[in-house]
C-alpha cells in the first residue's frame, strides 16, 4: 500500500491548479473538510493513517483567508494519490447530493 499526504485544498473547486487543486474542476467540491474526507475514506475502504484538522497548506499562505481550507491527512491506498483523490471527490459529491435539504 502507498502512503501519501492529502491536503483539503487538493479537492477544492474554488482553487486553480496553480494553487494546488489536483482533481479536475468537474470533480472538485467547494470547501471540502477533513471530516468529509475521513467519512468518505471509511466508505471507500481507504486507510486514514493520521489527521491534522487545523493544519493549513503552506503553499496557500498568500491567498485570501476564505479560500484557505484547513486539514492535512495521511492516507494509505492501493491506488496512487491522483486516482484516490478522484474517488474521494466523486464520493463527496454523491454524499452532498444525497444530503436532505432543510425546509424553511
């Protein structure tokens, strides 16, 4: 199994690839959280080795505070990082669509 670091911003649709988004914009999600990623990893059978929910990617230090999501995870997966991130992003999209909308 391969271990790799995943930052929440690597799945964030609000960021360009220049700022670290790895998945295609069509798969990316707005402001993914570390908790969402952990939940999805459990569903997909991806091992979460460690989590640091308050850590921010230093690559984004010059960005607006609203665009800087928190969260760094170390994952262990049979697939490579890119393929694993695509699976995670797709599953987060499915979970967000399935979430019932609150009535007013």
